[in-house]
């Protein structure tokens, strides 16, 4: 299960501080939270090996992203939110936040078979496609249209 997460972003000189700081198609690395509980986000290379998200679109803050599969960031003082598509890598495992209180800061690359933190699931990326994924019956198909067609077949490894 992929859960859309929202977060407010802390502002600093090296951080993404508003949706316009990153162009659609560029990548954002989401870090931990600052002392005010705001998620830290910075621009990143999409092929850095770190867990990154593609900037998918910018929408008004009171508007949902294209589908519930997208995560999003909100920014203090901005009327907009930045919709995000995860940039997962085939054969890697990820901790994905689920349920109430889910936070982008809880997304992480983890070693397959590692117990995830509370209120998260561990998923393994079985397939990454350029477009709508066609997955086995025991896998979850997760498609994205923005910033370009992309899809994943995910196998749930464990959930807390």
C-alpha cells in the first residue's frame, strides 16, 4: 500500500522553501524533521542513489494532487503545494508511511527484511515501468502520470 503523505517544509538557504524552487521533473530529497516538526527538503540529483521524489506538479494548497498516490509538501506562506512522485529503484526495499500521522520524513530506503518503524510498511520494488505497470496478482500496481508516466509493482514485505 502506498499512502500519500503531506508535510510542511522548514525554510533555510539550502532548502526547497516554496514550490517554485524546484521545476517539474526535478528531484527533491526529503530528510528528517526540524525542531518545529517540519520536514526538511532539498534539491537532489534524481540518480543520486538516495531516496528522492520527482516534482510532479504544483497545485493550490486546498486542491488535491492528481491521485491519492502522490505525496505532497506544503510551505509556510505559500498558497500552493508541491505534488511528489516517489523515485523508487527496482529490487530495493522501502519503508513507506501509512495511516494517520503519516509523514514524508518516514519514507526510507531499508534493507529488505528489516522491520519497519511503527505506522509504516516495508515494500520491495519488483518492477519499475515507463507507464502503467502490469503486476502479478500478489503485487500492488502503483501508477503515476506526472511528471511523466511511471509505474511500480510493489510487494508488501511487512507492516506495523
